[in-house]
C-alpha cells in the first residue's frame, strides 16, 4: 500500500526542486546521515538514483552493532565461556571479532541467548535463578533507557548483570564535523534517536559549525524533503537545526527517558569500532548501580588489539569515506550469510544493505 510519504507525485516534485536548487548552487554537496534505517530507506527506494550528480548522501556511523568495540564482544565471549548465560540481540550475536562471534562461541558450547529486549533478559534471569546472566546492552539513545528505567525501578533480578556498550550519537557527529577529510555540508539526523534526545540536542552543533542539521523520518518523502531543506539552508546561508519529523520528534525529546539515562549512566569517553575513541560518547552503568556492572564484578581479561578483520574496510565505510562495493571483499568473501566485517551483519549495516539493494548512484 502506498502512503502519502511514498507518493510518486510528491517524490517527483521534491526531485525536481532538488535538481533545480542543485543547479543554482553549482557546487558539490556532501550530506551525511547517521542512521542505518535512513540508509535502508535511501538504498531500498533508490534515492541516490534520483539525485543530481553534485549531491551526495553518505552513510555515517549509524549502525550500533557496527561500531560496537571488538573488545566488548571478546569480553562477552569470555564471560559466556566462564559459565554465564549471555543474552543479547540477534544482530549483535553474529558480529565477528578476532575471537569469532557470540554465535560461534555458542557452537562451541557457550550459553548464548538471543533476546528481543531487556525485558526478555530479565525474564530469562528469573527463569534461571541458579545461573548468573549477563545482558550485552548495546545501541544508541534509543535503547539505553530500557535498562536505565529497570535499574531505577530496582526491578532487575540479582543474578542479572549488564555489560553496557551504549553510545551517544551527537558526539560522533561532532567528530565528523571536525574531520577535514570528510567535508560535510549537513546532516540528516536520525529520527529514532531524536525522538529520545529531542531536536535541541543538535542546536549547539549547527550553531558552532554553521552546518545544516535536519531531523527526518524514514519514508522516501521524508528523506527527500530533508535533502531539499539542507539545500535551501545552504542557498540561504541560514544554517540551523530543523525538525522535519514533528509527527514523532519534539524539541525537548522524551523527558522520562532522558532523565532515566542521566540517573542510571555515567557519560564516558568511549571507543567506536573503526573510528577510535570519541569523547563523552559512551554510557557506563553509574556508580549508584555498580552491583549490576559486570565490568566491576569480574576481572575481564586483556583482549586482542585487532579491531577489524584482515582486508575489511568497515572503518572507511562507517565514516562514509568509501561505498561498500569499493571493498574488495564485498559480495565475494564477505556476504550477509558469511559476514567478514561488522558492517555486513545486521539490518542497519551499510554493507548488508548495499548487498541487498545495490549501491545506487546518481543517474543524472
Ligand atoms: Fe568489511 Fe565486508 Fe563491508 Fe568489506 S564488505 S567493509 S569486509 S563488512
């Protein structure tokens, strides 16, 4: 069923307006999004094919399993091999690191359980009172509140610990804005994350760096409207944060979720796989709830220093420096069925999305 956000007539109108303004601008414009679901929309609907050749939309670090440090995966494998039940999301279980993946550890006998939410992990802990469990908690601002609220409500079973690998999106956007090798004109900010953070979280970035940041939804009309709005801002030299997704996102965000994040976590400098350390971009369980922090309960061993598998160019894909088909392993040695690197694993990985829908480039 076609809804109004997929209407071909509206798409054509937006495409024509983008083409017109791109001719007026007469310069190459690079726009970055930081959300796997936006990459899905762009690739699935062939949006790059609709754009004039001087308008490029690149995928930034918007896939939470792709940027999850190999160190944390290795530690989870180690914990599972010590006898813990290790619960995590399905995509995370397949992400490879130097020591294999959580699923390969399961094949060797480790007790790895795939869950759909933290509530499932809590249920699992209650069903197994004689066992110790660890929940490998990953994701951006969208998933962090789930654990936070249960910590605050004191509803987490005593036999359940957490390994937090949550990351915050705005610090990674700022890192990109400071990278001269990736000259960006603007961002399409992630709709889901923004539903939690609110649009105001981006205002300091658009003001400081004089860049356009538009929050867009996930339909083709949303994304094209986002691109058009960035082009208008560039034309008018009026760089600001604009919320184009008011049906979901407010300026203030989800105050309950934000308050829970503030209480339950401490903001730390954190490693992003393929990027390195990003200041104030990670969420660690706060001291108040330290009895649930597995990093404090167990002496975790040193890990391999190999961040990416040999030949994998995810580090460049994650930063939008190359497209997946520029990696020599793409769709040869590395496929969605047998991923070599993290970007080929999940539904939000740029390589996995391009393997399914192709790398679409401007035809005009
Ligand atoms: Fe890494 Fe595979 Fe993507 Fe190449 S195609 S960058 S090996 S995930």
